[in-house]
C-alpha cells in the first residue's frame, strides 16, 4: 500500500510510472513530475480507467474514499466514467442562463428568418423578458416565474404580445430540452392562466365604393413624389410594404419585352420562397417614372442607386416604413385604412369579379401553402396571373378615372362614379 512518504518520493525520469494502492487504485506519475490518481476497473466486459484528480490536492485518504465510492457505483450497475460525465454535464447545464439559451435558439433559427423578423424577435425578448429572467439558469425557471414576467406585459394592455412572447419562450425552452439544458417547458400550461387577447381585427382597408375618392384625395396630396410612387407601386403590384421598400432594379426582367416580371428573392419574402410578380403595362410605365427621380442611380451610386426608393442617411438606405402610411394619414384615412389593407381590397375585388380562380389570387398575394406544394414552382399559374394583374391595373385606372367626381360627394355623384366602375366590369 502507498504512503505519503512514498508518494512524495516518486519521480518519473524517462517514462511514466504507476504504483498500486490496491483495489484498482494507483498513482500515475509523468516525467514532468505531475502525479494523478487513477482507478482501473471492468464494466460491461471492458477494461476502463477513470481519473481521480492530482496528488497532493487529492490526498491519499481522499483517493481511497473515492475508490470506495466508485466501487459502490459499480455494484449498483453504474459506469463511473458515465456517472462522472453526467455530473459534469449537469454542473455545466445549471450554468446555462435563459439569455444564453435564447441566443443559441436565435442563431439556430436565423437562417430561416428574414433579417427584419430576426430583429423583431430579438427586440421583443430584449425589451420584455431578458431583463426579468435573462440571468436565471434556464433549468430553474418555474411556470410561476414565467407567468409573473408575462403579467407585466399584460398589465400595459398588450395581451396579444404577451401570448406571442410566451410562444417564443416556449420554443426556447423546448429547444434546450433535447441536449439537457432544460428539462421541461415551463410555458406549456400558461395559456389557461393568461388574459385572452381580443378577437383578431383585420387590417382596415379602403372600401371598394370609396376607391375613386381615395384616388381623388391621393392626386390632391402634396407629399413627396417618391412616397406617392411607392404607395402606387405597392397597390398596383399587391405586395407588402417591406417588399416595396427594398425592391432593387436587378430584380426586374424583360421590361422592354412582352412578359415583364419582378422576381423577388426568397430571403426578402415573408414565407421565404421566391415570388414572381407579372407586371402590367401600367407597372412598367410607373417604373420609368421611378427611375427618372432616382438621382443616385443616375449618379452611379452603387449603394443607393440599386434601390427603387433610396433615401440617404436612413438606417436601411430606403424609405421608412411610415412614408406611405403618412400619406394615408394626410388624406384623412388615419384609423380607417392602412397600406397593407390594399392587399385585402385586391383580394376582395378579384374574388368578387368571378373572373379568376382563388388559387391564382392567393398565389399572387404570396399566400402559398406550406410544404412542397407551396414552394416547388414559383411560376405556378404565371400566365393566368399575368392576365389577372393586367385586369387589376385596369380596374385601378377605371377607379382613378372616376376620381374627379368623387370629392363632389358620393350622394350626388355616386351614380356617375358607380357607372364608371360598372362599365369597366361589364366591358371586361
């Protein structure tokens, strides 16, 4: 058996040496002078060795106690090496804070998100959750802790946001379960205890009958030409505001041909799939006007000139999210209609016309079904959609033709205005 006097005298000169203390416990000495405890044992028919620490930090007495602890594990059918790894993992897992787990979750999902959506998620967590539970070990967070954090959001009347953030947090916890950084999802049963958000209100929109009046007010507005062109482009192409804001000249094809097209790349689409917009003649003409006011493009500024609607000094290099909405406010539509509402208007008009299949309309609005059916062919119904987009452009033209009568008052001029649109539908 080993003694402290013998252990202190052990020196390895040319190669490592080891001395046994019995029961598989031995000291392993390397030429550099370091001495480490080891235990040799057999488990599941295999010879194994486990490290027990460095001498003299781990004393001879403590090493012998450790040997008995390891033998107790073996008697219980537990591999000491596996037990040690699990203990180390548990110790490390207990150090993983919710913020650390959230950051890992965001990075794992970032490739599937648009940059804007990633910023949105990061902002929600940074503003409402991380200041409250960010520094807490993720494994120790209880349902009541999450509920208290969400109650703060509810207290300001943001019931829908509270549910959204609860869902984000639930995904984060479930993200950490497979590798052991979390054991459960404390958000799983919280919905029943949270305030139910009010029914979803769809984006307010200009009504069909009010479209001529909208154009009359739009034509009378003295806002910037760029903002007006951006709003008209959004209405005409039935796209989302973000898709207009970041539109680039390189995305357009065959503008001088018979089948002009706007090919929006997948990374800029909400559904992360490439979107094709067949352009009617009115859109091509509007593009010419937009290009004429693009001073950065004419000056050869590659950074700003690549966009349809560039703005120097802005964070995005393009017009802000509110430039088009400001027009809506100025012409008296605050709280009555939004820019996004024109997508709903287009859907209503096209569906009620009876000329177009619902699938064509949904595809043009980029409301594609999930899975292979929705993404395998971005050009689905393209020829049908091209005719539909030409019809929509002509419909808007007819509404604008009726605009001069609109501001005289719909009661007196409504018959003439309605006849103009009715004539368009009849002639089509």
